[in-house]
């Protein structure tokens, strides 16, 4: 049984930092494309970042590029999202996802097979 358990998140001031974690069981993050998405209040879930199974390919949305960093610890079977220089518009519920087919459509929500439970990130101005 595959489980993605998220931790981190919370309330932070404008310009602050947070780190999200996504611990996997039932799959090896080293063999999957792992992604982070977010859903702002009243909006659709949107792509944030993804890392390929090989680790050689990483993709970010334009809105977070240069501020967020996705990484993976294979030994801990965990994926991270380090978020720096946070802005109020980053406020959302953040989800990690796993694509078992390792497609190259990192930003396409439909290719992700498994999801974490979501974690709230709130950035106050």
C-alpha cells in the first residue's frame, strides 16, 4: 500500500521560509517522478515543482523559480520542498504527488497516481 505522508507547513510572515516533507512508503522515491502542487483558496490545484527519478531533471513553475527548491533523500525515502522568500500569494494547501510511470509531463496533474494528504501554508503580509 502506497502512502505519502506530508509534514511541515504552517504560518509564516512575508519573506520567511518553510520546508515541506513528503515521506513515502510502499514505493521508492528514487524510482518515481515526485512532484509538488498547491491549491490556493478558491482556485485549481497548480504545479509547483517536480524531480525526475534520475534526479537529473528538475522543473519549477515560473512563480516559484529561484525561491523554492525540490530535493530528494533516497535513504529516507523522502522528498522535500524548501520554500524561501515566501509571499502572501504562496498561501495554499500544498500536496506531494508520485507518478509511477515517470512520464515527462511533470506539470500535468493527471499523470500523478498517488497524493499526500495536503498541508496548509499561510504567508501573512
